[in-house]
C-alpha cells in the first residue's frame, strides 16, 4: 500500500538482534502467501478479488473475511519487501516490550481498523486494497507515542526524531487522500495510525482487547486440558480401587468384561 521506510537500529530499546516469534510468524505467512499469489495469477485464479479488500464486495456481498485477509496480500515484490522491513524494524522492538499476545492483538486491531477506514471512505470502490501497511503505520504511531525522541533515518537518509517523521508521513498521506491519487491506499495508512493511537490512549479498550490475548487463551486451554487429564486419571484410579475391592469380596470371576479391560489397562501401566 505504501513505500515509506524508517528506523533506529541503535535504539536503546532494542533487546537483541533475533526476531521475536510473532513478527517472525507474520513475516513468514506474508512471504508464503505472496508466493501463492504469484502462482495463482498464472493460473488465472481471482485471488485478489476473493481475499483482497474490495470495499464494494464487503458492503454489498458481505465478504467480511476480506477485512482480515487483505493484510496478508501484497501487490509486488517491492511492496512486500518494504512492509516486511518495516515490520521487522518496528514490530520486533514492540513485541519485545509487549509480548507476543499483545503484539498480535495490536497487529489485527490496527489492520482491521485500517480496512474499516478504507471501506467507510470508499464503500463503492471495486479496487482491491492489499498489504500490511496499515499495521505498519499503526506500529510507527505506537513507537512515536512511546519513544517520541528516538532518532530514525527518515527514508533511510535523513536523521530525524520519530515524532516528527510520523507527522510528515501523516501529512503526505492526507495530501494523497485529498488528491484521490490512485494506486496507494492512503486512508488505510491513516486508519492504521488512528487505530494505533486509539489503542495506546484508551486504557479501557486496551484492557478489553487483552481478554482476546491468544497466548493467554492457549495457556488456559493447556491448563484445562491438563486438569481434565489429572481428573480422568484420578477417576481411573478410583475405579481400579473399586474393582480390586470387588475381587477381594467376590473373586475375579465376578468382574464384568468392562472391569476386566480396566484392570488390564492398569496392569500394563
């Protein structure tokens, strides 16, 4: 969706050079889907029409999945490379600070928000919107809010505080949106930045969204599964004790077929 780029490799907020897990997974998915998209084009499969964000399809045909799937599509190699570079440079630092769960919540909150802004401002458009640039813009805004005085290389050339760079990018995108220039989803960029700002400044919303933390949900599921396993084992042992008591009173010939199977399982353990 866009071609901006900045970062601060010397930031004191960077903790190591290895990619954290969520950023790594998102980058991997984007690259794999880009390869699939290239193959689908040769097979004349309407990948962009189905999975890209086409505002008219969402509003008229209720293809609501596009609000999520469009984030994983990119129009070309350069578009993919720039977005992955930005995701790596800013997303990695933010994930290290927030953790995988909150980073993913922010990722999809800003991405969906960017898509909704595009739909609201061009609801009858048939032009597919693709790319994770809305998320990237949200990450830039988040970084500027948290570390406004960090120095970055604006367009890889000009040293500048990130808070100033973000305002310049907002201005560029506003001008682009007002000029109706085709080819770049300016409102998606601005929407991602807006939703990123809302997320950081609205504590209640942030706490509410944290209930959707996928890592906490996974841990909860694992704990529940472990508890069920323990409970099942305890019930099994109680049943074995009952069967052994039955044998002591009435002999082994009094056991049912099911009880013999349970006893056999216990002996194998």
